[in-house]
């Protein structure tokens, strides 16, 4: 699993990465210092110019605190990082060096990658300055990160007042859950049933159904609506009074020779090999 973290200013990207390292056994991955510095300098310059135009004065430069990096987990390019993770895709890795859409497009090719975007509110700076800095960081035509954030799989609004509260919120999100990469069988079949329900043209209620065999193989799908031979235009359900009622003489009387049909649940209990049991999954839209 590879988790990429991308967000706005003061959103807690490094804190979320450190949480994954400390509590879920993730390993931190980095891109080369040159690429990271260029991205940071573009963001700092854009933020400073935006703040200057908003307040009329240039804010003092703030240098980020350097973080010690593992040389074995630092890569010159995103391709090298991706090749490293691909060979070890069962392990857990996290990176905050998702600076542009080219890197995101490359990482998104792998099914083990998800993008997490934390967001934060203004606290330690004036609101007008924070808005100017945030707008420049997100919406700058050359280096804005909003196109990346809009593609995030998980978005976290970081309103925590303490580190413990933030960690508790991250624990509820369960970012390390493998179902985020590949849905469970129940989620998979329910998604198919929900998709089938979208084909229904019933004006009262749309229902989708998936028939699943014992080996979790889809036997058939279906949905309610008008008969196949009739027009496909949506129409309301017919009133009960217009439904034709057949007389009792239309049905032959049951006799001792008439074979009895056993419900599917009973066959499953007996373990009949001739009549394999199946499960019908319904979804209402």
C-alpha cells in the first residue's frame, strides 16, 4: 500500500504521515531534495506575493524545519519511487511529495495507491492573510494544488485542537484498511446491485438484483420495470384495480404426483450437489 498526502497550507500533512509511521508501521518515502525544494520555493514565492498584494507588506520568510531522511528511501524521480514500491507492494509506505499532476498520474496507475488530502482552518494567522496564502497555494495557475486535492480518495477536515484528538480522528478513518484499495465481496456485489437499479424505469421504486453462486460468481443481474416487449419510457405503476384476476378454474388442482419444489435455503442445508444454492442481493435506489 502506498498513501500519498497532499493538502493546503497548515493542514497537517507531515503529522498525518508521522501518525501512519508510528501507529500503523508505514515507511516514509521521499523524492529528491531538488524537486522538493523547487516545489516549496514556488509555493513560498506565490504565497508571499499574494500576501503582499493583500496587506501591502511582505511577510517575513519562514524556513521549514529540515526532517532527517532515510537515504535508502529517497529517490531522484517519481518513477524510481514507484518501481521501488511496486516490487514491495505488500508493505506499507507513505509520501508527502505529491507536488503536481504528473506525479499523481504516475502513482495513480497502481492499484495499491490512494491519495489523502487533509484540510485545515486558519488559527495562528489573521484570516485575511490566511485566505490570501491559501488561495495562492491552491489556485495558482502554475503550481496550484487544487487539481490534485480534487482527486483525493479521502478528505480530512483537520479541526483538531490537539494532537491526541487528531490521532483519534485518524483512527476512526482507518486509512490502512485494505478495503480502501479493493472492496470486500459484500461491497462489490452491493455496488453491482445498485448499478443495476439505475437501469430501472419504475416511477415508484427502482430495485436492482444480483444473483451470486456459492463460489462468489455472478450468475445474473436484473432490475424491475416495464416488460421487455413494451415501451421503455418511464411510467407509473398500474393501480391494483386494473390487475386482471384469473378464476380458480384456470389453475389445475394439486395432486399427489405433482412434484414439490424445495426452497433454496433447504437445499443449501442438505448440501445438494445437483441444485447449487445461490444468493440474491437486492439494492433499492
